[in-house]
C-alpha cells in the first residue's frame, strides 16, 4: 500500500514537472531565434568597434599632421617677419 502511494506521488510529481516545463519547451524555437539575432548584433557591434578604432587612429594621424603643418606655417611666418 505504501509503495503505491510513493509511486503515485512520484508520478504526480513528474506530471507537474512536465506541465511546468511545457511552456518553456514550446518557446525554445523563439528563444533560439532571439539568440541568433543577438549574436548577429554582437558580431556587428564588434565589427563597428574595430572600424571605430581604425577611424580613431586615422583621426589622430590627421591631427598630428595638422599640428606639424601649423608648426611649419608658424616657422614660415616667422621667417617672413624677419625679412
């Protein structure tokens, strides 16, 4: 008799677990699609980050060239002022 009660409780527990897991299992394809979209967005963000780093390096190089050009202009103006 006790054995049947234990078996019944175990079966009831498994049934409750299956009913609770059913909605989650039904959403798995939707969650998988969302995961793929997030992975695509992450890859795009990493790509943009690399492009941004490259752009920043180029901007710093241009800024350095501008500083050098300004220094040269100052030297040229100073040389003209002496004449």
